[in-house]
C-alpha cells in the first residue's frame, strides 16, 4: 500500500473519484457520468474494504456530484 493513514486514504479516494470523473468516457450525458462515478466509487471501495475514511470520502463525492447535477448552471450574463 502506498498511502498510509486514514485521513490520507480519504483524501486519496476523493481525488481518485475526481480524476475518474474527469477522465470518464460517460461524461457525454449527466446520467452516464453519475453512473460511472458510482462504478468508480465501487472500484475504490474494494481496495480497502475496512477504510472508514475511504468510504466517507467516496460517499461525499457521490453526493456532491448528485447535488451538482440537480442544480442547473445559471446562464451566463449577456
């Protein structure tokens, strides 16, 4: 294991979700991106099934993505 310590594992998980979403092949549609974020979270969760901070960070990123998806981007001022 490269990352050691609960807080660092949580930060690494959150960054992993962010990088996975950035490089997502499903980002053409919002539902596809959200589905892929769920898959990314499952893959990361499997790396350390007892990591409390890992699961906390993955869930927080998933919820944040869902909140952003539910809040449309306001039009830019003309």
